[in-house]
């Protein structure tokens, strides 16, 4: 099967942080949007089902993009806040902060 350049993961937001987490993503900091664009992320979407969130984006070089985000002061400030809200971590300085899901189907 041909693979796309799409990446996805899922995790849960702690119930007591749900409202704040959604609020932050409805009005993200402009520098966060700029940094993700500079890193090479595009067509980035987040979907919600209760406290379960599904993240999906496209990227030509995800390792380089993640390395860029790991060095971003703005993203590190954002991630320090949001990492406390989720069952996991956004810290891209960790070996595997986000476990990407395997793509098993791609319709071009």
C-alpha cells in the first residue's frame, strides 16, 4: 500500500481540564500557529468526542518538524500548559512524546 504524508494520534484530556483545553484550541496563540506552519505541518485538524481527541495533520518530514517544535520557545510554553491537561505529554524533547497511529488505509 502506498503511504500518505498524514500523521495521526489520539489521547484523552483530563475531565477537569476539558473546558480549558478546548478553549485554548478555539483561540490558539498566533505564534503557535506560525511555528507549526514553519515546522512544515499543514492541514492540521483536531476532533473531539467527549474527552477523547483525535489529531491529524500532513507533513513531508515529520522528524524535522518535531525537532523544530522541540526547539520552539513558544511551543514549549504552550506544551508545558497542555501537557498537564492530557494523559500523555506534548514534550517533543522526550524520546516519543506522541505515539503516531499506523496508517492502514489511504485513498488517493
